């Protein structure tokens, strides 16, 4: 796939991927995009700008920042009840999940939310799944 070739060529590692017939959504760790040398030269966005320039040659690009990954680890594939609980927690906290990706090993699901909502989500999920009755 041409999009992933661009990341490989630029030496940028992709964290989480979700695909459909017409789109690719993915996350990148900013600390792995910006090299220390560029930060020292006060040009930390040079690599990001190059990535955007290359991707825009082959796709429509929407770049969103300030997002967090919340990963659920366990046998999530078989338990629709767990996912139902998770989405009820998010809904009751007014959190919009922006991306969902199931790991290739089928033991984790990653959910992308706004940075500002991540801590609230993790606490609410912990209370839901691990609070003592």
C-alpha cells in the first residue's frame, strides 16, 4: 500500500491502524517523528511537514493532534458484554471514541479519544471493571 511505503521511506513507525474500503486511520507517536537533531535546531516540524507533503500526493489528509490511545487487554474478541460496558462508560462520561482498532493478536482493542478526556476515561473504566462491590 502506497501510504505505508511513505512511512517506511521516512522511517516513521505507525502505532495503531484502522482501515475501511475507502480510508485509513492511524496514530503516530510524535516523539518518534521528531528527531533530537531537528529539535535542537528549533525545527521540530520539518519531518512532520515532509510526511504531510508526501501523503498529500496520494491521499486526502486530515491531521488531528492531542489524542490518546486507551488499550483494553484481554479476551476482548469474544466478549461483546465487555465492549458494551466500555461504550456505556464512555457514553455516560460524554466521551466520543474517534477510532477503534483491534490488534492482530485479537487480545487488545485500542480506542482513540481526546487527550483531555483520557484520564477521566481510564479512571471510569477502572471503577467499572475493578471496583470492589
